C-alpha cells in the first residue's frame, strides 16, 4: 500500500512539473550585438587593451547585471570588432576604457485608486549612461592621445510586461547605446586619432 502511495506521489509531482514547464514562456534567443559588418579601424599600434573603470554595484536600483546584454559587454564586443592593432611601428597600444556603463531602474508613481486598476500605466523608467574612451599609448605606456564618447538613453516601461518583453526592451537599450557610441567614435577617431590610422 505504501509503495502504491509513493508511486502516486511521484506521478503527481512529475505531472505538476510537466505542467509548469508547459506554462513557462519559451526563453527568447536574442541576437548578439555585433559590429562585424562595419569596416574596422586599422590602428598602427602593437596591441589592443580593453578595461573597465566602472564597477557595477550588483544591486537595485542598478540593473545592468540583470540585463541579457549589459552595456559594458556590448562595448567589449564593439572594441574587438572595430579596432584592429596592425603593429607596423611594433610598439604602442590602443586602450578602450569603459568609464560608465550604468542602467538604473526608477519606479514611477501609478494610480493606486480603484479607477487605477482599469488603466495600463507606465510603472518603471530605465535611465542608461555609457561613456567610453579610446586612448593611444606610446612604448612607455603613457597616453599620447584620447577621445571620449558618451551616450544616454531613457525609456519607460508599462505595467504587466512578461519577462521576455522586459528582456527585449533592455536589449534594445544596450543596442542603442552601443550604436550611439559607434557613431560618435567613427568621427572622433578619424578627426583626432588620424595619425595612428593605417589607410
């Protein structure tokens, strides 16, 4: 009798687990944020270094550590895709420094009255900032030239979004920030780091 109860309990647990799996939305596969389709800058330096001065707090209100692609990781990919050390001089380096890569979640005031239950309001705002420097260093590792780009994005979020919908919005924020930086760097590098560009 006890064995029969055990089998029933196991079968019930399996059925509940299967139901939970069926009800969970499929995890969406977001494309990588890439700049491989853009012509890279061929730099007359021996190496490329990527580092971050920004340390994510890892707790609310900051959410960059929870995002499907953080702004910092998108810029690391940007640097790898867009900056190529060609080393004709055999010395010197280019350094990409992530100075800021924060995304902050700001709760918005919503109508808590009875009539508010029948409205779909904006409940959150994401405020994002990305600041990136590209530096040229000589053989003594001294900075001889640099450019800095800054991008900011802000977006409100309505009530009742699914996890996948929130992930998509956060992904779009990161993608937008990184492409803003790319557009700025396109001009800054050509205008101010031209002597290190190999044509």
